[in-house]
C-alpha cells in the first residue's frame, strides 16, 4: 500500500530564479501550497510576484530551481500541459464570451475540461452532462439565478464570479489567483472574500493580492516577496508582527 499523501504539499517550489539582464526578478524563491490552504503572496510593486506566477504556470522558464505539482516534477512541461494537470490561473487571462449567457460560458468551460465538443445550439444546451455541472459551479460561485443573463450585462463583481465558475469547471487541483479583489468595491469585495474562503475546500489557493484586509481575512499563511526574495513566510499573526516585513512592506500602522 502506498503511504497516504494527504498532508504533502500540492505545489512545491524550490529555488526559483529568474533574471532579466542584471535584475533578479525572483531570487531563490521556495514556497509550498498545502491542501486546503489559502497561501497569500504579498509584496511591493515590482517585487516579482507576477514573474513567479508566470514561472509556475509555465509561461516563463526559470534560470534555476524546480517545481513539483502533486509530487510530479513539471519543469519540462509547457503551460498547456500544466493547465491539463489542474494548475489553474484565473483573473488575468479571461476567456469569457460577452454574447454568451453565464450558463453558456460555464458550459463551454465544462465542455473544454471534459473534452466534449460544444455545439452551440439546442441539443448541446439540453445536454445534462454539461448543464448540470455548469449550474452547480454557477451556484458555487454565487451566481445562482443569473444563468440566463448574457455575460456582457453582468456587473464587474458578477463577471468575476463567472470567471470563478469557469475556473471551477476545469476541476483544478490548485488555484493561482492574481489580484482578484482589484476593482471590486466594498460589498463586492466582501462577497468575493466569502466565496474564496469556501473555494479553498475545492483546491488550495495561491493568492497574489494587494488588498491587505482581504489577505488578513483569508490567508492561512502569507509569504512576503521583496526584491525577488521571500523575506518571510508565516501565519497572519506572525507576518503582522515581523519587524522586517513591517519595515519593508506593511508600514508601522499594520
Ligand atoms: N519581461 C521582462 N523584462 C524585463 N524586466 C521585467 C520583465 N518582467 C518583469 N520585469 C521586471 O521584474 C521585476 C518584477 O516584476 P513583476 O511584474 O514580477 O513584479 P510584481 O511583484 O508582480 O509587481 P506588481 O505588484 O506591480 O504587479 C520588476 O522590476 C519588473 O520591471
């Protein structure tokens, strides 16, 4: 019998380094994403957060270091192969089709994930294999009752929920979320915080976010990136109390 691997990290990043000329955008970055957690990645503008995410999803090849995903070394895989393994990035590249309804957009994502050919006419719409999971993900993402609304008519916050429903349809094993709170407003931000909090039970989340209220409310652990280096990893309380973090990022009023 193989050993149970429940508590092993889903994502293990070791020694990632990426230089742009003389600039070290990520400098020996190591971090883990564990089952069930939201791990927030914070740091000032230009710290290297986007460069790190791009290396994880396979858009940029690191100069050194290694990434394991569910125990498998994925260094040799391109972005499409990593996505197929269930490494899902949301909120930056958006594939929402404005003229399609919420339901049609999510059905498209369900079809893409299952390899089903999506025919945009009635037989496909009637296909319960697509509609049932799509409606389930729409409800999970907080859009119940809005499934017949064209995506173009959604508010900014609803559109973000649609993107979550589409990400869920891909049945990811890990979420990489890049600034989901941006432009959400107070009420939208509150709703999204509640949704993300639940989402961690589907798959762990690596969360790049500048909104510190959201980070402190959601994160199980926080890593702080400054000039390409992880200067601290810890719980919310540990990070808030860390003098180096306060000096270099949070400010004295944190
Ligand atoms: N393709 C590139 N060529 C040259 N320099 C780059 C490239 N991409 C990023 N950089 C530089 O690498 C550093 C890290 O950038 P990155 O975008 O990863 O930071 P970030 O933490 O995501 O910032 P922000 O919070 O503003 O999104 C910056 O100094 C940036 O100017």
